[in-house]
């Protein structure tokens, strides 16, 4: 599972494992990276829109950071399926990178809903739960010297990750929504139900 996730998080990387006792071999290689990962997490259910892919690498507050995200929605289930990683290690308990991602989704989809007329003045804003229902996403951040919380180090505590992920996702998602208004409306309508 760990080798498979590493290959999914690094598009084009090929990892081969051979059990020399039995001769069994397994090779992992994924061309589309996180988009392939999101499709796997859908477990055969149809996506509302093709996975929205976001990639960024820049200096942020004096540190070199990189972010890869893939996200879509499905009517096949009601919970959210969010997987997050820091430096290719799973953060099972989430953390600041997930907080930034969630905040960006909610804020950007509310702004799009108001600007596009999908949300009227009298309509309440979409909540985070509304936006995340049926969502399937993978968030992978790379940052130097991450700070973790808890004994298992399963939760990222680095505050720099929150602001970075929120800004990058908000900008990229707003651009995607401006170019894909009909698909954006589908996402908004699903959240408003």
C-alpha cells in the first residue's frame, strides 16, 4: 500500500518490488498522479466533474513549498473522502494543510455561487459540510522541517501550510470555475441540495 501511494503521489515514478523467495513481482507506475489517486478513491462511482488538478511550487514566507491537489465530487456517497500527505507521508489526522484546503473550497465556491447567481441574496452561504459532501480529494504538500502534533505525528501543525494551501487552492479553483462555469454550477447545485 505504501509503495502504491508513493507512486500515485509521484507521477511517472516506477517502483518495482520482487519477492525473491516466491518470484512474485509487482510494479507501480501512474501517469496522472493524484488524478489517478482520486479515481481510485471513487471506487467505480461516477465523478460529477473530471478531477480538478492543482500544482504549485514557490517560495512562501521564505521557505520553498510545493503543493499538488486533485479534487472532484460524486453523487455515489455522502461523506467526504480526503487524503492528505506531507512530504509523501500520510497525515491520517489531517492538520493545517487540510484546514487551508477546506477553507479555500468553501470561500471560493460561495463567491462563485454569488457571482454566478447560483446563490441568491436570500440564500444562506454554503457551509463547509455542504461543500465537502461527496467530495473526493488528495492534498499533498512538500515543506522543509514540518511540525507535527501528537504522539503518532499524524497531524500537521505548521501554520505556514494553512495560509499557503488556502491561497493556492483559492486562486487555482477560482480560475478553474471562471473557465468552467457550467461544471462549477453543477458543483454548486450539488452542495446547495
